[in-house]
């Protein structure tokens, strides 16, 4: 889409007077009036702009396939989702896998396991393994973003399924991508991480497999997940890159790999909004901005 000088002027003016995103919000509202919804345009919008809080859950549900593109079916499908949720929950209660004191994220895990037919025997249940910890981390983060437990469960399930299906083969290659872009942005830091042995020990599981759940606060995390849900796992590389760049001086002063990893697993939370903003800018710089948006 060609640039519109009048639109750019209005956007600049709105931003200067404190109404950043007004034009984008209006554009999204126009998209959400389509029936059926144009998933490609919604995806492109989500990649170009942050989703307004009031529409985020709805757009995620549509992009993940929890709700169909036809808006007039949303109430009916939403009712089916609620009934299915209650049926699964009651089945687990009858089988005594869960009780009123079971943490909600563990309830979601058992529901997910039952649906994909990997629910362990009651006598064989044990502490969650690493794969289950990935689920629980994403679940805890989603709980902070979404209030309704029914929406929360379906978003966790479809988010994880989509991520594994679309990006499972790409995950092993993300550390190499991070190394490549770090060599472009800050080769001295890359050499330091290599020489200290820290590069191979970076918290890739926390960053990539869990999509930064447990690393970033939810206010920052949901902006990253906008991009993941709309079709890009590469954004995860640039968030990791910007974390390294933002703490370059501190990291350069840590000689041992263990110290680097310890710090990166507990980054200060007050700077994460700025880190995500810069990461998105880097992502657009290297990967380009989708041009078939509204």
C-alpha cells in the first residue's frame, strides 16, 4: 500500500499530542466489521502495529482459530467452546485428576493432556517435566493477560498448538539466527559471549520455547505475542538480541558464563517495554514491514 501523506501527517500529529495509535485503532475497527474477517489483513495489522488492549483477546482468538472468520458464528462457536470446557473439566473432576485446590494452570495442563490423549494414569502422575514446564509458564503468563478462564484455556491450547505446528522446525535454528544478527549489531559482545562460553548456555528455552513467558512481564510480553500469533517466530530472536544489546556493558563485565546466564534469567523488569519496542524496530529493519496491510 502506498504511503498516504495526509494519513502520515495525522498519525504524527496524534502521536505528538498523546494520542498515539488513534488511526491504527480506527483501522482495526474497520477490519473487525468485515464478515467474514480477512485473516491476512488482521495478521498484517498485528505485525505492523500493537493491538489495542480492548481488542487483543478477540483478535488472538480469531487468528488462532478459536473463533471462525464469520463473525455471525462467534456467539454460537463461543457457546460450544464453553460447553466443551465444562465437559473436560467435569471429566477430570470425576476421574480425580483435579480438585478445588488444584492450581488453575495445572488444571489447564490436565485438560490439554486429556484432549490430546496423553493424560498419564493417576498413579503415574509426577512433577511436571521440562515440556510441561513450558506449558505451565505460558499458562501462567496467559492468566495474567486474560481474565476469563475459558478464554484463557483455549488461548493457551491453540497458541501452543499453532506455535509447535508452524514453528517447531524453526526453533533449533533460532540460536544461530541470534548469533548472526548479534554479529551485525555488536560483534565485540558476540566475541565476549563466545570466549566466556556463555553463548552456548544462553537461556534459549526461556526465550524461545516459552516465547519469553516467565522472562518478560505480561505488559511487554503481549506485544511480542501479537507478532508470534500473527505469524512470526523471528520476533523472538530480536527480543533476545535487544536484551543482549540493552545490557551490553554489564554483560561485557561478567567474565564467567554462569554469571551471564544468571543475569539474563532475571533481567530487570522496569526496562522491558523499551526493550520490546526496540526489538520490534530491529525486526522491521531486518525482516521488513508487511506491505499488504490495511
